[in-house]
C-alpha cells in the first residue's frame, strides 16, 4: 500500500447518490472522469476483471464462443432495422472525416446478425451462441447512481442463432442456466422476473433483477412464487356482472372544472382525465373530460382505466404512447373538457378508438365525465351505458392485486436489472436477411435470442448489496485481494513478520494487499481495511510480542488470535473456506 | 472444429493489401466490420488475449499499475493542452444530447495527468507508473493494411510520473526494459531506434520498430549499431570550406519557367523550389523562384536544402509546416518566380526568415534562382554571396549518409512502429497544473513519460513476420491453441483415438483445436491446419492401423511418426519445448 495508486477519502463525494458509489469512490476503486463515465483505479479494475472472468468462464462453459466487435459502427445496419432512428437521443451518433455517419454501439444485434450471415449458410452450422464482453454507449438523459447507469459501461452481450423455435427454446434455457451460475458465483441476490406478458405469444423474456431499494425497476412477486416486471403483469380479469342496478345519473361537479385542477388534488371525489374507478369498490365512476373540439380526431384513441391507478408507463403487450395520442392531446381544448365514453368509439361521431382496462368488465359500474363542463355521470354501467372497441393493459399494478397464476396477492418491490434474456425471434434476421438452408434445401429465416449482463453494473450491485456501515465487504470470488495484511506500529520486527507472512501467503497462491505504510497510525490502517473490504483482514502488531497475529473475517467481524507459526495455515484455511 | 465459429476462405479478400490481413481474414481470425474496424472472431480473439496477457504480465512485473479510463472523453482537458484543435481531422469528435463536446480518446495523456493531480500531492507519492489496455480511436485518412492501421484499435498506454529528471530517466529505463521483455516474448523481431534528434535537449524518445517491407516508417541503421527513425537522424555537418573560387554568374534557364514544370521533370538541370544542391557534388546550385509579390511576408520563413534531397516530411527537432509557411505559399505569385537567397533573411526587405540545411556550410557552392524569371545563379558561395538566419534539419536522409555517431554509412529500411517510449517532460503537467510538494515543501511541476504498445497491431505484426506460403505460423506463446489435432477418414477408431488423445492433452493443461469434422476430406483438413498455424499439428489417420500417429512442427515442417501409446508424452514434450 505504500506504492499502490490509492487514496481513500474520508468524505463522500458530493455527486454520489447511492452507497455503492460513495464507497467505491471513497475506497479508491473508481473515479468520475466524465458525465456518466468512470475510471477504474487499480483495486476497482481488479474487481471488474474478476467479475468479467466469472462471466467469461460460464459463457465458455455453456458453449458460447467469444468474439469482439468494434464499438464504433457504421450507420447502415442500424438503418436497416430502423434502430438508427428508433433509439432517439439515447444513441451517440458521429461523423467521420468524410462525413459518413457512425454510432457508438448500444447493443450489437445487427452486427452479430450480419457476421453470422457472412459466414454461415446451413442449418448444420446451427445452433450457435456468440458473445462479447464490451464497452457500450448510451447517451442517458440522466446518468445516475455511479456505475449503475452510466453512459459508457461494460456489458456481456450474447446472441443465439437457431433454425427453429425449439432450438431457440434450448438456447434460451442454456443461457438461463448459465446466468443462474454466474449470479450465484457473484454472490448476488437475484429474482428472475417475467419481462413480457403472455399477450405477445410464444417468445420469452426474463430479467435477472437484483432487489434493492435504489433500483429503477419495479417488480411484483407473490408468496406462491410468481415474479414479473411490473410492466409484464397481466391483469386478472374479474367475472362479468349481470347488467342492471340503479340507472345512471348526471350530477354537477363544479368544484372540479378542469383536468389540471383535478390532477393536482387527489381527493376521492375528484374526476380525473380518462379514468375509471370501480363502483363496487368506490361507489362512483369517473371518466375523462371531453375535448371541446375534436377536429380530425379519427384514428386517435383513448384508454379508459380505473381511477386510483396511474397509467402504466410502457410495457410489453401495451401500445407505446403513439403519435396519435400525442396529436390528440395537442388538439385545442383536448383534455380540458369532461369527456365521457358515450362520445368515444370508432363508431361514434368522434371516431376516437376507445380501449378499456381489462377490469372494465360488462356490468361494472363507473363514474365518468358527462361530456359537458362541470358535470359527471354516476353509476354508468359498462356494457349497458357504454361500449368499447377493445381491451388494453393500460393501468399500473398495485400491491394486493392477484397474481395472474393464482399464486396469491402481489407485493411490489424495487430492483436493478443485472441480466436480461430475451427471445428476439426473427425480427433482426428478417430485417438483415439472415437465412440458412434447412434439411430440405429450403431457405429459412434464422431465429435469434439476445442475452445481456451488465458487467460494470454487477460490480456496483455487489458493492451495494454486501457493504456495511464500515465500508465494502467483497465476496471472495470478486475481491481485489484475498487478504488485507496490516502491519502496525514502528517495530521493525512487526514489519519483518508481516513481510514473511505475506511472502508465505503469496507463495501459496493468495493475493495479499499489504499495508506496509510506515508512518500511518493503526487507527487509519484499520479504518482503511474496513473501507476497502477484503474478506480476510490479518493484523500483525502489538500481539506479536506475545507471539500472536490477529485474523479477522471482514463480513462476520469474527476475530481470532493465532500463534505466529500457525498464521499462514490459518489464513489459508479461512480463504479456502 | 465441428462447432467452432469458423469458416476458412479459399480466396484472399479483395480489400486485403498485406499478407497478415489476407491470412487472418482467410483463417477466420478477423473480419472487417467497418472502415478501419475489425471484428475478432474466436480464434483471433484468443491470439489477441494472449498478446494482451503478455503485455499485462510484463507491465505488472515492472511495477506499473493498471487502471482503465473511459474512451468517450470530455473536451475540456484536451482543450487545455490544445490537442482538441491540434489533432485536426484525426480526432473523432461528437456531441452528447445536451450539445456538449466529446471526443473518442486517441491517447490519454490529459486524463492520466488529471487523475494523478486529483489523488496525489507529494513527492513521496512518486515515482508512479500507470497503464491501461484500451480501445483507441483515430480518424485515419486512409485506414490500411488490416490491423496495422485501423480507426479503432487496442493500445497499452502507460504514463510515468516523477518529481525530477533523474526519476524520469529511471522510469523510462524501466519501461524500455519491460518493452524488450514483451517483444522478446511475442517473438517479434524489433529494432530500437532513436525517434528524436539530439537537438531537443535531454528528453529521450525511442521507437520499437518491427522491420518489414510493408512498414510505413523509414529508419536508418549503420553496421556499427546506430539506429534511428529517419526523421531523427541529425546531419553530419561538413567542415567549412575557405571562401573564394570562381565568382558567381547568372545564366538564363528559359526551359524551366515555372515551379510546377520543374517539379514534374526531375532532370538534373531543373531548378527546384527552395532547393540547394552542393556544387562539389553536382557542379551547380539551385534555388527556388521568387514570388512576384510578398505582401506581409514578415514572419514567414523559407528553408534552403540541397537539391536531390526531398523535404523531410516532419520530425523531431524540425518545425512542423506551420501556419506561416502555409500563408506564404498562398501568397499570389509565391512559388512561381525564381527566388534566390539574396532577397531572403530577416534583415532583407522581404523579412522572410531564411534557414538552411546543415550541409550549407560556409564556402559550399550552390545554384539558386536569380530572383528574376527565367534566370538562375551559378557558383553562389555560402557565406560569400549569401547569408542565413539559422540552420534547420529540413532535408531527407539518403542511403550512404554517414551515421551521426561515426559508426559508418547508413542503410535505409522500412518498419512498423510496435512501441514508442517517450520522455514527455513537463508539457502536460504544466498545461494541467500537476504539481507536487518537494522535500522542501515547494510546489514543483511533475515530469512525465508516455509509453505505448499497439496490442492489436502486434497480432498483425506477428502474423506478418511468421507466416509462410501455406499460412499462419504462430509462436507458441500467442497461438490460439497449443495443438491442432486432425482426425482423418471415416473410421470410428480414428475419432475415438483422437478424442482420447485430445482428452489426455487437455488434462495435461494444453489447449487443443480438434478437427472432428466428419465429412471433410483429409486434404481440406490439412490445408486448414497449415492455414490456421497452430505450432504443433497432430494427425490421427491411416497410420492408426499400424499403431502410429503423426506429430508435425508447423514452423519447421519436421514430421515424426509416434506410437499411439507415446503420442501424448511426445506432444507434451514438443509443446513444452
């Protein structure tokens, strides 16, 4: 440590929002170099390389083959799949000296597809899984949380190529098994969640989420074992209710003259824009206000959802907020009146397509706008008083909602995505014309899977999940060194004994971080040892006079005094577990 | 090989100019992905990682510490050192979504300087050597020769930080020694050449050139051991000659009315722009034509050099072609008249600073322009008929020139730069204010060294220097596998014996590329084995019936038939050397 390029910091860096970032910066593992860009310092790069090694070993073991693409890529392949445009501002784009367009690769689906097309042509060449461990670039609007969401980061991305769906299923299963091994070895708690609702058909998509309160993803799980990304939960549709009951009635609601006011107040009786609420739960029904004018509204659509549930941000099986809705919102007066479902629907004069949440079953009762300023309709019964053009998953999931597989009520939790396995299917192969000859000599389009692991992010997640109030606590397989050996005091005998022990441990194949700093106080050395977080801390100090050395487990805090002669064997035993 | 992602190609790729590129592409080691950008395929990436490992081991062994910077860097540090501008079109520049300027790092002097400034502050922290192995970007005008000159490539770059010049010398020497070990282990022939003339003072700069006819660098060496980049050779200055001899005379030379015409013809009597020739060699003297007008020419300069020697392109100790010269060239009429030294010089009316080649010693006789269209002056004697403002190394070196150290005549050769070690001195530390407290508590500017090795380029150089007419011939330490095991024919016993041998070799710690392809002819398999270039080729085939296996050395071609029972031990012995 007297020569290691390291400065531990007493204070948290001002821009560090999460514990992992704070500790990695304070411990001299990483250093901010650019917005969303970090430099790995010597200790940090060792952790990074350990994670990389584990990922590589398991990918090799499952039979995936490692390649390495450039990060600076030409525009054309991404144009062919439309991702050059679709990626929007998240893509770093640049021009070379001749004015040709390039991008910094966010993922490499196109390049892998073209490479396989370039070299392979027969079903006999498949299945094939290729991977790379590579620097990726995304122009994040808001880089945050240190290594969790940067603009330059390292990912393992792999791609499988199969001639048919059964093959894709096998490749997918092999990746899933490899991911389980990887995250187990990394010592990372994880939940495998569905990332795509059943609505999309056969293709599968699962995320490996590390549960943490600082996560950006919300997922649900039930006691019975169901787990899904919140965007992938399909709503359990209630049974239809016999039409009937009290007739609808229109009431003045002058306190809530407009949408924005309603949006600000969350009182139960506030009508909300384009919102339903179940009467059987709430005894009222709500709906959005009518736009005053709806010129050219044909082709637009509105989604009716229960009040009390916000709109789901996005998600598989749900349409993205398309241009139509945007245009509708920009219509003069839109979103300002009290719209109700009576004027909606492809067959209505407005021509606005009207989709409802699956909970809007026939017979359910609602409050909606009355299509007149300052008025709402109560006890509007679905299927009796209004109809709809289709059903859409448009509302957020709430804690207590039933799991779609009947395994009990859902609880919500937050997590960070560590891995994602995804059956791409034929999208890229079709766009880039990757075909092989099948057994009958017929050209068939290849089906692909795409699989990612955040390597630099994993370092942050491990730090985040294992640290304690004193500092980092590395699991053995990723720690930058097996042993942190502290020599304290000024006694030359101490340093001699420590050096002899270090030499013995290194000869036995261990890596040792040796704190040989001559003029640093024991207190500072111990604090550094706690902060840096090697799994085993060995202290040679005052005890040496009595012939003992202290061996401490960083995680449990257990400490033991060991005779000098036994120290090497004792530490070896601790490290080898 | 039945599952390896590999297709060997029978034909050379159309865009491959050099043998290494041809063979690496044909052998399925690399594949072009973009202009100047290559994808490493599985075999290629293994070679790459072997080279990387050797570089890393030797850098670690010399005490350098590995870090890793982003490649996407903010503009500001490069602005502070003026490299944002100086790099010109070679730098990839881009903007993020907020319009901030970024670049893709070509080298990281600025970032390393700032990092050390960030963490260190005392002479006690030094010396320090940091390195990274990283993807670099340069927007080459003409990417060429495959991996030799790409726009995205991998370099090891390291930087040393010392408090004084003696420390820098030690750091430089340590890097030099490590580089020698690295290139020795890589099995690469190299010449260490001076890359900076003595004129610059104490700072040293040396290049590790791999001699090859396809190299872009020209270097000189003498039988006596002198070696230098052609740009770094200092001219041996002839002794002055007593002034006198025949007087100068002006003659009409109407056949050479203008510069362009003269440039096209290379006849000995053609006057050339800004060119001297020694009369003792050529019996004439030449000089450039006078510009018709020289408005604002003050601050401009011209360099006089002997005819028959072209202008040196660039080089340490020589001014780059600065803005002044460019402006001068753009003056109307410039370069079209017959300029002669009589009108040049800081004291002359033209105010054009006049520098001459060291060979223009007092008493030497020359032909120059007569400052009048269509006329030249002959027998102009330096120091008698004209004077100069200074001396400059501006002319090319020619074979047969004397070595500056007196070690004999120089021969010229071509090479490719594999490594470069360079005493940067205080340029970056001054620009970015990297200072530390010295022993007396005084702030002193740190002095730095910069050291690079082309990692991806080394793969190409090894391929280039070791291949033969059949294919690649990898040195053992970088080969993608130790052994290429070929099973030929259709006999199940052959494949069983081959698999048993493969298992035995793998168990002994070797890597084996096993050609288990069932329906490929022996001829194709042998050709592939030659092309792919593993150091040892083992064939299990027809000989098996007589109980023998063939072991062949790829480099020497020596082959030996070995009893099956001894094959494992025999191969192990061959691999272990």
